[in-house]
C-alpha cells in the first residue's frame, strides 16, 4: 500500500521535469550577441580583478620596502 501512495508523487515529479528538457532550448536558442556579451563581461571582470590584484601586490611590496628603509 505504501508503494501506491508514493507512485503518483514520483510520476508528478517526472511530469514537472519535462518542460526543462532539451526541447525547451531548441525553441529558444541563445543568440550570438548574448554569447558575445557574456564573454565580454567575463573578460572585463577578469581584467579588473587582475588590475586590482596587481595594485595590491605592488602596494604591499612598496610598504614592505618602506619599513625596511625606516629601520
């Protein structure tokens, strides 16, 4: 009897997962402009992180060298 109670729940989960299948992506393909915009955003984020990281590294070296000169 317990198995019969749980079967409809699993079937409803299977039915709810069908709209998220690959058929949905075929109906709405991702445009080339969207891919290019995402790639450009990724490049900009990486470049900003690189610039900030370089600034922090050089400022850390600068302060360490200043401490050496003070002693």
